[in-house]
């Protein structure tokens, strides 16, 4: 900028009048043309973000199968379900067989105990009728008409008779007759007579 000459009306304290040259403001005139050493400043220059250094993202390496080779195959055993089914069926059959064997063994013990006590403590004239009634018990047991609770109570009765615990045997017999009247109606009276006669004859000894 430079003073504009020819203005002689200015007072001593008036501000100077400047003349702006377009070349200086627009940046088109070089410093050599204006006679000054001021360099042109560029205010809109962008600085690129550094490509190296700073935080780097992790890279993932994907391994591809060799070219020309098929992907690996996983072969599952087709017969596995069939083998499991066979094992399960075998275990079920074995458990059923063991259960049936145990039931047969329990029935054998009960029938032997009742028969021996019947022949030892019941009057001769009643033995034939009582034997027929007990056959209904044995047949119902074999045919699966008596549930596990009846099986267990009959076992307790015979074991109580073996140790001469007549009170326990009679209590279980009464509960059996009340809880399963229809199932026990044909033979429960035989067990009652056996318990009563054994207690009567053995208590005096």
C-alpha cells in the first residue's frame, strides 16, 4: 500500500489515505514487482494425514485351500444311530429280564413260606380250601395283576412271620386288605388265619 498524493487539504492529525493495489491483495503480483520482500501466504493449503505411524488396524489373513484341490470332507458314521438303538434295546431287555427273575424269586419265597405255615398251623380240613385260594394269589402275581406295592407288602408279611413278629404281620395284612380289597378278596382271609393261628400256638411255647 502507498500514500495517495495530491491531497493538500489534510490536517496535521488526519489519518493517512491508503491506496490498495489489486495485485498485492489477490496474490497475483510477485514480491519483485511490488518492490517488497513480503512472500505470498497460502491459507487454504491442506496437510495430508500421515500414512505411516499412529494406530494401525489389525490385518486378517485368510488361508485358501490349494488351487485345484477340493475342500476336505467330513465323513460321519451312518450306523451310529442304529448302534445306539441296539444298545438301548439290549439294556432294556436285560433290565426287564432281571426284573422278571426277581419277581419270580420273590413269589417262590412267599409261596414256600405260606405253604409251610399253612400245613403247620392250619386245621387239616381247611388246608385244601386255603390252598385253592392261595393259587389265585400266585396266578395273579404271575399274570402281572398285582402291583409292586402288593408284592412288597406280601414280602414284609412273610418275613415278619419268619421272625415271629405277628403284630407287624397283622398290621401290614390289614392295610393290604383295606387298600386293595378287590385284588386281595379271594386270598387275604387265608393270610389272616395263618397269622392268627401262628400267634396263638407259638405264644404259649
